């Protein structure tokens, strides 16, 4: 009787918070309720702001505890499949905890380190070469050549674009703004970036569904982006690299300290019964003629 009282007293001492519910010999306290609530996504936590929402959540906790107790009475906590999964979960949790301590905590990349990296790797953060162009697009090559003739006679590009161009930029006198390599189709990119002097006009060229003429309005050479713009990217990428290096060094140190015996000669390629491994191209089996594919096979 004395021992039972001691156990009861100890149990009460372990209870944190006020008791919200008793489920047989198990209590659910305000502290338990709070911890379970914090595990929920924010949008669900919002539903627990009202008394009715809290009552429903408490009922869910009671229901879960009833099911857990029933499962334990049925011996499910000792079931081989369950204990195996629990062991795997345990391994995962302790690995995560160890790596967080040994790797993540040491892999931070400071702003000062980022600034030093930026200073010695500015070429990595250059923005591409840009050209600002004006554009005329028409449906026939003859019309495009006629317009080019007018331009060679010093007629105004902007006025001709507004009058003849069928491109969406016609209303703006053909002004297409700045473009970088990779932003437009290859034919257009080549014509635009081949222009070297401001005011220079391209020959007529065909692209997509029309014929085009472009004029160079401005050119900006590739230049380094400011540190503030790339700071976060440097911190993120270098922290990941640092984390990877730390992990590899950590694993290598464990291997050096451990007594390892690995017999990887027992590992073999999986080949289905009756099926021969595929022969690499140019390495056909000795003595076997490699036949050309049939017409039917070629058509597949």
C-alpha cells in the first residue's frame, strides 16, 4: 500500500499543468494540450481560438488516448512489425539529432564570409550583356526590304515602325527595351547582338512568322551585380557546400575510427532469370553478329 502511494505521489509530481481529462490511469493536462496544439499547422491552430474548437480538440486527444490504451492492452506495442518500425523511427531521430549537432550547427556562412567570397569571385555574379533595341516586323520580305531602303535614306525608324510594323511594339515606335542572350529566339538574338554601334540597323532577316529589322538603341556590357543583391544567394549556396564538406569529413572520421569489414564482391547486378545482361554499344558478345535493325524496327 505504501509503495502504491509512493507511485501515485510520483505520478502526480510528474504532471505539469492542470488536469483537463482523465482517461483511465492517464491524465491530459493543459501543458499536454498546449504541446499538441503547437504541433498543428497555423491554419488549424486558428480554429482552436474558440472554446468550442478547444473542446473538440480535447475530445480528439481523449479519443486518441483511448485507442492507444486499447492497442497496448492488445499487445500491439510488442508486435514485431510495430517494434521494427519504432526502431527505424528511433534511428532516424537520433541520426537527425546528431547531424544537427555535428553538421548544421557548424555550417553557418556569415555575411562577413559572404562578402569575402564575393570579393574574390566577382565574375560569378556578372549580369549578362544587354542590348536595347527597336524592332519592325512585317509579313513579307519585299515590304521589309522597302522599309530598309527608306531607313537607308535616313527616314525615321520610330515613325516607320508605327506605320508598318505588325509587332506588339509598333505603338511604342518599335521600342522593345533591353534583352539578354537566351531571352529571344536565336535568329533575333543573333541580329540584335551583331549590332555594335548605337543607331546601327540590321539587314532584313526572317524569324518565326515574319521578316524583321532591328535597330540598336543602347548596349550594356556584362557587369558585376552589387553585393546586396547576391548576398542571400551566396550565404545559402556556400552554407550548403560547407554542410556537404562537413558531412563528408565527419563520415570519413567515423570510418577511420571504426573497425570495418566490407565484402562488396557479394554485390551483383540484378538480372532476371533467363535474361542476359545488355551489351554496351560497341562491345557486342564475342562471336555474335550484331544485326542491323529491320525497316519495321527503324520505323518504331
